[in-house]
């Protein structure tokens, strides 16, 4: 399918192979995400990311996802893989974020209104808003609180994640009006393996959605 004009930036996360990355870009993804957290079922090695990145076309943002890693390790991986952004999903402080040599997306797991406390202290490119879950740091397929997501916009650009899929992405965009959206498990056939049919359906849903303006 040809690329679609989207009302938001779109990132496909949890990429583990080149075919999935290229399909995401062909469909219209602005960014692809690679998970460097070794406890994730979508973990991918630095070597594999380097191979995938080397084959991507230009103008595609490459995002590395990290959880409570040392700043040196994150910066080394970002350099080796030529990442454009680092997405921090752990307990990284504002001071830690300043040590990054790439632009930073700080992930926030929304549990209640207290989850937004402290966001104003971060000087980052944006906030990725995910659902809070005891099951893991992200990619659980659970939707986040869209009302809280709207409230978070006053602190900076927000990227909406958590439980997005072809069936609800249009409503999510209409209700939150985020800067971007991030989908992972909602377009998979198994953890780390994307479903081409679901990826295409996701982009078709956005292209055929209600009027966004």
C-alpha cells in the first residue's frame, strides 16, 4: 500500500527483523523502535539493530528503548546503531536524561493523576504515555488512561501508547489529539513478530478514520 497522510506521527515499536521494519516504513511509519531491554520478549541485540538500520531508507527515525541502563551503555548503543532518539522506560531522572547524547523521549506509565507529577522537571523532546501494569515496563497491550493523557499535553508533546490497535486507534487520536502514536503488541502475531495484515489494517484505519481537523 502507498503511504498515508496521518494526523499524527506514527511509530511501530518492538521491531526485531528487517522485513517488519520495511513494511512499517512502506505503510507510512515515521519511526521504528528497537527494544534493548533484555527482559523483554521483544529484545533485540545491538548487532541485529545495526543490520536493520543499515538497510532502512532515509528520513525514518530510529528509536532505541532502554530501561534503567547505565548512561554510558545507552550512549554506546545509540552511537553504534546510529539511533536518532533514546526512549527511556525506567526510573530515569531529569539529571540522567541530560547525560544522553541523543534526543530523549521519556516514557511515563499512567496509573493515576500522581503519575504526571514531576513531568515539568524534564527537558526532553516528548513523553511517551503507556499503561501502568505490574506485568512489565511496556508492550502489555493494556490501554492507558486517555483523560490523563490529555492532561499530560501541558508538559510537552505526547506520544500515545498502550493497547492501540486497528479497532481503537482512530478514537484514541480523536480523544487525545497526541503529537504521535506508538503501537507494538497491537500489530503483532506473537511478541516481536509483526502481523503484516494488522500493520496494514492499522494504517488503513487511520487513513479511513473520521475527520481529524
